[in-house]
C-alpha cells in the first residue's frame, strides 16, 4: 500500500510539472502577441495603416528593412523578416530567450546561427535571416507565416501571421513608398551628439543601406544625403527619424517637409528645398 501511495504521489507530481510547463509555454507565446502593447509608444508609422512603436523598436525595424533592400531582397522578404522579429522578440534585441535563443530573431547558437555575440548584433542577425530565407524554394508564394516558419521552425508555426499587416505598413514606409510616414517624438539625453552623432549616422547608413561615403556630407551638427529620386529620399529620411533617439537628431528635411524632435511631426516648410538632398541636424556636443 505504501509503495502504491508513493507511486500515485510521484505520478501526481509529474502531472503537475507537465501542466505548469505547458501553461508557461502557452503563456509565453500568448504574451508575445501582447508584448507591443506594454511598450512606450513614441513613434507612429502611417502608410495605408497605422503602427506605433517605441524608439528602440523603430530603430530595429528600420535596420531590418534597410538591410533587406541593400541585399536586393523583394519587399515581401522585408515583410516576412519584420513579422518574424515582431513575433520572436517584439522587435527588441533580447539578451536571451527560450533555451539559448538570442537577439531580434531569437536565433540559437546551438543550431548554427553564430555565436551569442554575433547574433546580438542586429545587422548580423538580420543578414543571416535573409540569407536563410533566400535559400527556401518558392518562399515568395507562401503566406508570411509559412515563409517565416521555414526559417525559424517554431513550435507555433501560425504565430507569425498575426504581424503581417503591421509589417506591411512598416515595409511601405521604410522602403520609401509613403511621404512623411515615420514620425517619432524624441526625449531624454541621447547617447551621441555633434560630430559623434553625425559619424554614427553616416556609418549606420553605410552598414544598413550600403550607402557610399561620397553620398553623404557631414559637419559637426549636420548630415546631408544626396539622393536620385523621391522614393530614395524618403527611405533615408524615415531611417534617420527612426534612429533619432540615440543620435540626438533634432530635425530632418526633405521634399518640402520637415520633421522635428520637439514636435514629433512632419510639417510643410517654406523656402528652397533641393529635391535631391535629405538634410538631418543633430544636437551640438555642448
């Protein structure tokens, strides 16, 4: 009788543990769907739809879109990448996650994605995601969630689809299909100012977009990017606003419109505005 009682107790303990683990996993993925509602919202993206993100999420989204364009990936790939990062990390560069998962896409070093330090680099993580997606046969004809799942191999393969609409809005704006579509309200003390900020922005444009050094001119508080057309101009203008928080960007001008950190909106400006130049001004170093 005593042995039987112990067996029943042991079985009960195992059942409880299995239930707790199951509830934890289910809650984790349910919470993933709610993650963005808990964040501070300081950026609004409007392009045949509306998305709100905080400054860090916005910067990561802009980098994901830019690298896709630099690699020559179709716009559909950018939508898939953004939906994947939405689901996996809430567009945040996480230090950890499920088991050894790391970064924007929660890639795992144990599955050959790279070292933890490499995966924590948003540009490295994004490039490896696109490289893996490009190897999938006929991915462009798949639903967003199916294309993402072929790369991620998630236990919840349908989870990516719920971010498809938001990702399409972001993709349209960040790839230059919309005018004045990314508007952020910036606050607090930036990481960089003055020449350090313009240098960081110039380097970021080169790494994310592959922009040649000759296409951008800087001085202590101003960065000017020469563009070929309106769409290209809005790509860079929206990218600059997306990365404004860390780099103390206080004003971006293009095509007769101006965004300011103080107001957080794009407004019409008077005076001559060269249609081939995007101009960003940053806070001085003092």
